[in-house]
C-alpha cells in the first residue's frame, strides 16, 4: 500500500484559513457543529475536520457546509474566470484566431 504524501505547507495553511472562516461563519450564525452538520447532511466529524483544516475532506461536503450557511455563491469566486490571467490570455488568443 503506498504511503500518503505529506500535504505541502502552503496547502496546509490554506486549509487552516478556510477552516477558520467556516468556524467564524458558523458561530456568527449561532450554530453548533452538530446543528450545521445536520443542516448540511454531513457528519459532525466532517464539520470538525473542515474547521480544523484537515485534508481529505470531499469537496462536495465543503460545498454542502457552505450551502447550509447560505455561502454557496462564494464558492464560485474560487475559480472566477474574470480573475484568472491565463483565461484572459486564452480568450484574447481565441478571439484573434476567430477573426482570421
């Protein structure tokens, strides 16, 4: 069985920041982890793992938790096409090719 690769430090920090934001958002809504888990249809351990910044949480479960707090629209900002310079360059290139 292959050994699990360590999570890069930058990824660990991003997960911790995300977890902290989820925790603050939950507390701002005066919800317990159990209440959020029930509303999101995930286990309490999933909410605790997200808030703790652990890797290995299914992205779908993160989206369920965001949705339960009314924050699902913010997930679209993760991959905002407008803020990706590579997409802008691709679009310019595609448009230039379409003119030919």
